[in-house]
C-alpha cells in the first residue's frame, strides 16, 4: 500500500510539472506574438510616413522584472521536472531490486529443497543398502529435526568456501508439521511450493508472513530488515498459522500477563490452547516442541516453570479470609501445612483448617453439620445462597447468570446443578441422566432472592383471613384443585376478560405485593412459591380478595361446568 501511494504522489507531481510547463510555454508564445505585432505596427507606420525601410525591428529595451521572474520560474520548472524523472528512475530501480530479491528467495528456497532432497535420497539409499526395504518413510523421520534445521538455516553463499554454516539472508519457506498422522514427504514438498508463491496470513494480525520450521532460528540468521516476518503453523486440527511476533505475544499474555517475569501462583495456565480452536477441538494445547521454536530462552524458562507448577495439584488455604495458594510437598507424610499468607495450620488430606483432638478418619466420619463452627457457617451460607463447591479444589462458585456449565479457576469443568464433572467432548453433564444445560427454575429462584435482598417485599405481610360469622351450610360446587399455575400459558383457560387477571398479566405486576416481574415465567414462579402473601386463583382467574375467591368457588360454575385449577394459598 505504501508503494502504491508513493507512485500516485509521483504521478501527481509529474502532472503538475507538465501543466506548469504548458502554462509557461503559453506565456512565451503570447510574448512572441506581442513582439511580432509591435514590429508590424512600426512597419505600417513607416510606410504611412512615406519611408520604405528594408528591415523594421522592434525597439529593444532592458528586461523587466516580469521577464526575470518568468526566467526563474522556467528554470525551477525544468529542475523540478528533472528531479521527478530521477525519482521515477530510482523507484523503477528499487522495484527491479525487490523483484530480483523475491526471485532470489525463490531460487534459494528451491536450492535448499534440492539439498534436502539429495540428503533424503542419500539416507534412503544408505538404509536400502543396509537391508531396510521400507521406502515409505517421510523426510522428517529419516533425517531428523536437527538435520532439517541445519539444511534450512545454512548460508548458500558459504558453499565451496570451507566456512561451514553461516548466517543467511534468505528466508525458508518449508514447514514440517508434527501432529499425527505425519504428512508424507510429497505433501511437505507441495506445501513448500504453495508457500513459495502465496504467503499465509496470520490469524491474529491478518498480515502475511513467511512459514519456516523454526521462526526464532530463522529470525536470528536473517540480516535483511525489509523482509516479511517469519512464522509457523500450529499442529491443531485446522493447522492455524501465526507470525512469530503474534504467537510469541499470545503465549506471553498467558504466561506473564503482568510483565513481572514470574510464574502465576494463583491460576492454572496450561494447556495453552490455539487462539482460534476451542478446548473441545484441541484439548492438548500448544506442545513444548512448538514453544521451543517460537519462544526465546528466557521465555522457555518461564514456560517450563509454569508448566511444572500446573502439573501438580493446587492447594488453597481453607481460611475464608485468606484463600492463598499453599505449596504442599506431595512426597511428605506430614498431614499438616502452614499457609504462608495467614499462618493458619491446614490439614492437607481433609483440605480444612487443622482439626484438633481428631485424626483425619474421625474428622471425615463426622457429619457435615457436626464439624467446626466455621464449616457450619459456611455450609449454611452455601445452602442459603445456592452456591456450589468445585469437585477438585472445593472452591465456592456462584452462578449469577448463564448456563450450568462451570469452569473453575483450577480449570476443572463441572455441572453447577448437580456438581458432577462436565463431559467436554459430548458437551453435557457426566451424570446419568445428564442435567439440562439451562435451568430456568434456578434462575427464577435467584431473581426472587435478589428481590428479597433488595427489599422489594418490605412491609408486605401475609393477608390475614377476615373474621366470619356462622352461615347456613350450602352445597359446594365440584372443584378440581390444581398443584401449579401452568395454566397461565394456556390462552383457552386464562381469562383475560377478568380485569384483575388482565392487568396482572399485561403489566407483569403482582396484584398482591406490586412486585415488578421480568416475564410470564417469572410471574408464575413468584405466585407459586413466594410465601409473603396469599394467592387465590380459579377457572383461569386471579382474585385479589379472599371473599371474592370464596364467592366464586361457592357459586355454580358456568364456564367449564366445574371449577378448574383452583389454587389457594393463605
């Protein structure tokens, strides 16, 4: 894009210079015409006076300021035009140089490929001479990674000079894919040919780059600043390609997001997945072999340190006011550990604060409600707030919105509804039968708890039944008492002509406590489960007062022939 813009600017300047030169030529022609007209005027005057001059010339005068300015302007235009021509020649030379460099890179890649072919054929011949008849082996398995890297990183200018390997300035366009099953040698060569004519695009910065087996080694050996970046492809199912700067930055954003150069003690980092593949598509993550070809030596030290830390189990302080990470010696038989942050004494097998006067077997045999007062308070709070413990690290998780699929900070995936581990490949709960991914009832319960905490029902008291006088017994009409309010979704039963029912359904406002609801399902759950006020319903209608409800159920039914879905809660 920069080259195209420069060419456009050059063409614009050339057009301006041409226009100025045309204007200057027009001005010179006009001056010549004026001089000719003045000479003709003098000649006519001489003839009129009876004189016959042989050569009538115009009167010569000194050059004026305008004439001098015109000469200076003409000189500047000529100089500018010459400079533009020189610049155009320079750009053409640079374009030829770039094309020659690209052609040289293609020739260098082809020569390296020929060298690789020759070495591969030599190794196959040696194997055949040794009695190995298996000729279906690929180049990587026969030559090995180190031999391929040596051939790819060698300097072609050192051939025949006895200097061995050196630093080259030609990029390598060959990639060796390491994920199973390994590609054949012909597939590798075809990929090399395609890369030599079309550069891949980085999936992060969307810029082209040059594919190579070891981007770090290729970047160290290259000495040209005008080349494209090097990069590689990940061994993920879709072989996503990234340049070295983007892939290096992505890995460092996982390993060291704060830029401290220290391992992350509070979160599990590995596996580091592909930026574009989900964890279900490629759960293995970026392997060590690919990281070694992308990261520097300092980055690899951080990589191995973080991976070693993540490979062991994580233990967190059970003190609810601390929750710091505690390093536990897995080979030690000591059941006690000390939190480095709050100095609390921890029982490692039970993952609780140390239980005095009880061993681990006796403590685990106790019911949950008979354990320490802190545990009892925590259990009561967990039950009251509908929280869930992680089955791996016992970390308490709260579901405020979304589905039942939970990913803990220790990277354990489980079902929030039942606590079972999550089947990542089948995308469902591992329990049989599996829980639903979305639980609307649980979300409605959470909304009710939020309303109670916000004081939405403050001052609402249960409706006290009015005092009644004894009345003569009368026959009671037949009823069919319902157990829920599911009929609210049935337009054939719900009576929208009844003004109390119509106003409550249309405004989603409870007529008993004036609470604002979010949906019809939310309103139905509120009416069926909230115990702060009475609810009266029958035959698809809601009654605000109990006397109206009693008058309805004691009357003869006229709509359905019997009282349908009678619901009463005082």
